C-alpha cells in the first residue's frame, strides 16, 4: 500500500496540475485531533496531499515522551519537510505547561513590564526553546509583537500577552526572545500584524475594528526587527483598520500585507494568517472567498485549526478551491509560485536541524545525502569497509532507474558523489547502493 501511495505522489508530480496541487498544499497549515496519528485523513494529508505545515494544540499533548513520539511520526510520515508549529508564548498561552509534564512559565507582561530584564527574558525564552527543540517542533507562533495600548483588550492585554505598552520595550523583548529560539534552530512568528493591542473586541469571536484606536507606533517592533534582518514568519491579524484599508481586514488586505508589510517595511519572510475559522473571518466571508482574498492579499500560509471540512480533507478542499480560482483567472499561478518558493527556501534551512551527517548511526556501511530535500543538486555520501565494486543508482518511486551515479571498483573509506537533478521533476526518489552482498536504500526529496 505504501509503495502505491508513493507511486501516486510521484505520478502526480510529473503532471503540471499535480505539481500545482503540491505547491498549494505547501501553503496550508492544519490542526488535527488526537495524541497519536491513527486517522487516515491526516495521514493522507501528510503522505499524499503534501500538506506543508501542522499546528499542535493542548489536546495533542499528554507528556514530553508522547509529544516526541507524535512529532517523530509527523516528520516520518510527511512526504516533504514539515513545519510543526505550536503557540508557546508563555503564561496563559502556552501549549507546553505544568499539566502535561512541563512547568508553568511567566507571561509576556511579567517579563516585559514587571521584570523588564534581558537576562530574565533570555532564561525564560531559552527554557521554552529547549522544550520545543527536544520535541522536534520547529516553529513557535510567538512572540506577540502587539503593543499593550489597551490593557483590557480581551485577546491581548487582558490575557497578559503583550510585553509592554512602550513600542521600544516590545521590540527589545521580542528581539531577545527570537534570539534564544534561533539558538535552538527554531523559527519564530511575530503576531498580530499590524497590531492587536488597541482592540476593544476579540477577533476570535467576530469583527474587530481598530480604526479609531490603532496608531502607527504599533508598527515600531516590526520595523526595527525587520531592519535587523528578521525574516522568519509574521502572522496577519483579522483586524479591520480603515486607516490602511477601508474594505478588508489585515489578513485579507493586499494594501496591508503586500503594500505595507512587504513593499514599505521590506519583510522578506513568510506571512501566515491567524486562524481562518476565527469569527472575524468565518462570520463575514464565505469559505471560498476568504481563501481567495487571503492568498491575493499576500499570505504565504493559511492556518486552519482542523484538517477536516464536512468530514473530508480540508487540504483537498482548499487546494480544489484555489485551482478553480486559478482556472477562473481570480488567482494567478505566479502568486502561488511566489509563496511556494518562499516556503521551500525557508524549509531548506531545516535540513541541518533534523538530518545531520554526524547523526548517522555508526556502521561499516553508510549511505546518506546532503542537503535533503534539495533543489537541483545534492551530494551523496557512501562509506564502505573494504575495496570492491560499488554501485549507486537513483530510482523513482515506481522502481524505474533514472540515473547511475557509479558502477565501478573503489577503495575502502568514504566517497562523495554529486547528483545533478536539473532535468528531473519534483518528487520522491530513492538512492540504491549495492556493495558485495549489501544493499542500502535512502529516500531523497527533490523540490523545485
């Protein structure tokens, strides 16, 4: 069965429409139910549909051991490198906490307003970053870059999620927080652009208008971090601000995300929506229209807290909507390619985190490649214990040989070979090494 599924995936990658399907799937982040992977929908989302990202919530987590097993399953099942995201802000918004085997953490307000100390911030952030690294989680949807303009703001100030009411203080604490997570090779996500801290209503529940409460000083943390080279993720808020766009909320606004965030502020990283089922969107826009507007606004990833829609794959539904919109001329393939390229570029930075050559289990025979996934070229490493005839070939998932790397006598030791895949389609391939009576195979992923 597994061979059939892989063959299907590869067959799809040979067709332009299937390649487009894969690219759109990379633009989707989903949540799912359960503490183990038993549901066929999420398994097929990972193996066949190529969903690009998943998000974990408290209901997915029981203990550090269980979480590690779950994320290992996720990484192993995914047909391409996977963003695994979590909300670990600290305090009330923390999926890793004392109830599931971790410990209580300070809120951002305590860190930035009560303590306002760099060393305390770094110790706090480093602790949480270590938890995520151990759990193989590579994306933290934090820190909150909202300025605490309204301490009673129901979604931010009331929950102590903002570091401070002073923009420069918010910038400093975000900067230290990000640095500690980068030290553990974990991506961050600033939120909620262009600023949720002045809101008097909660965008989780419905329409949130910040027109009369927002000021451009709330952009200061974003401006300074971007000027410092920040290029991870920024989350677009479901926030209506007529000062910027008199028609659409930020998450669906080209003026906000493309003209302001990308063109004016110069952000080159990934833009991800806040949850697309939040009331501010779901109560005001049909599902298909929200998808179209979010992509055309400039979001690279659309976040959904579930992977099912009417009991079926939400990933498949969203991809189908986008492909229909492309056929109708309402979304361009160029727009999809822009986001896909940004996603793949960022995922290539993950290679060194989860597949280091130094982590290969010691053995007289070794077969590996780096980078993996790769774009056009990768290096193949082979270790053999004695002199002899070595064969290394590349096969597609239906078992057809597509390239011969070497078939010759070699001396014992470690050998390096370059594989140039310029003429190959994106997809899954296998390296097969044969030496004497020993055969090793290794999966590689070509992303273009």
